[in-house]
């Protein structure tokens, strides 16, 4: 897992180092907010198990650059929070209510250097398709289950790599402000090497966000 994380970071930093050599046009900063659904297959693995998938608020920010009229680069950073319980006999976490005696509040940063292609319909309608590898860092902070914080962190740090595919619509309202909304899916690539006896869909993300783009000079 450490080797996979190291290789992923090297690739991302290498891509970032090449950006100054590319001809990029800055078009603005998107402030976005919406909801994230995260699938959980950790329940129902034992008799009597049942519980929720994660549905949480996800604000974030993206910076929009264009290579030309159609191709673009859109690095993003998003934040979301979950309440999780670590199951030592299974080696993974599940979402629970905060009142659970073993729960911990977990803050997450989701970073993706998305790139893609946009279609221009008329003068004021833009539809974009984008894809990217993404890093998901989950950090357990506080809660009744503080004794499990170290083990929970070791389990969550393995769930770092996603691949995202998204579609968005953008409409420039004025010369400096525009409206957008986006639908995106995050595929949990880390399940390719984890051995949790769970389906590949465990950890699958689907998010919907609306936002305002501001041209900040």
C-alpha cells in the first residue's frame, strides 16, 4: 500500500511540475457545495447487521484553466465529514450515529487534478466532461471511540485512491460571475489491493454540487 501511495504522489507531482510549460488560460475560481453519498458494504456481513450509507454535506473549491476553447484543467479540493466506528475483528470502519459508544468524527479532504473537454452551445451554455485520479485523506479526530483512533487511521489511510468521472453545466451570468452544477462519481480504486472481503463498490461515491464561478484577477 505504501508503494502504491508513493507512486501515486510521484505521478501527481510530476504532472503538476509540467503545468508551467503548458499554455493555460485562467478563467476563475468555483466555490461549490452539495451532497455526497458514499456506499457502505461493511454492514450485512454478519447476522443482524444493518445500517446507513453515508450522506453528507460536501463544500469545496475548484480553479478553472483552459488549454483552448474546449480542453480544460480543473484542480479541486473538497471537504466532508463522517461518523465512523472501527471494527477490530474485521479491520475496517462503518458509518454509525454519533451516539454510538465507539464512534469517531472523521474529517476528509478529497483532492483531484481533473481534466476534460467542454462543449459550447451558443454563447452562454457550456457542458463539460472530466476525469481524474483523486486522493482521499480521512482523519479521525474526536468522539467516544478515541481509543480506536490509531487503528482507525491505519485502516482509513489505505483507502486513499479514487478515480473520478464527472459532468457539469456552466452558464456565465455576467462578465465576472457564473453558475454551475456538477454530477460526479468516485470509483474506489483502493479496493483492487485491499483484502476486506467486501465488494468493489464499497466506498463508491456519488456527489451533486452547485456553485458560483468568480473571476478573481
